[in-house]
C-alpha cells in the first residue's frame, strides 16, 4: 500500500514538470520551425499520471517511450517529423529538467552516437549544426585530457 501511495504522489508531482517541458518544446518549435507544433508531445504521460498514477512514473515513462517514435531508444528509422521532435525534446530538456542539462547535440553525441549520421541533416536544417560542432570539439578536448 505504501508503494502505491508513493507512486500516486510521484505521478501527481510529475504533472507540472511534464507540462512545463511540453510548453518549452512548443516554444522551441516556433523558434526553430517558425510555427508552434507538437501540441500533443508527452500529453499521453500527463493523462497516464492522472488516470493510472498507482503504476508509478517509471512504468508510465516506459509505456510512453515504447509508444512514441520520438524516443529513439526504442525506434529506428524514424520519420523526419519524429527526428525533429526528438531533437526539440532533447533541446527543451536542458531548460526544464535539471537532471538533463545537455543540449540536443550533446545528447545525441553522448547517448545516441550511432544515430549521428542519421540526425546530422536534421540538426543542420534546424540551425543546430554549429552547436553540434562545438559539442564534438568539447568531446575531443575531454578525450585529449584523459
């Protein structure tokens, strides 16, 4: 019973966190695409936090990630729309999630290096290629220091 109560409490606490993240992603879509897009981004998580909070945030995140193509850990060969959403998701996280301070390029390099060739054209299209080059330079500096 204690676990269920904890899960419910944690789920309800994640609602504002997720809504703030969604808002930032939509704002960034305007910055990078010239129009506000991705209105449904992570909305399924908010709904699950409300309707099935007792399963806990980790289970809810896992359900969401396995059903959402912008979570590249679970999907390969995703559409351009989902690539853009993934990049905006990574970029917005640094503004809204203290535990995820990396920008989109740093996230791509550190967590998904195998996807770099697939994502580079989209980064370039969004104007984030200079961010990518700087992140790669910083990575090289760290490698050279070791």
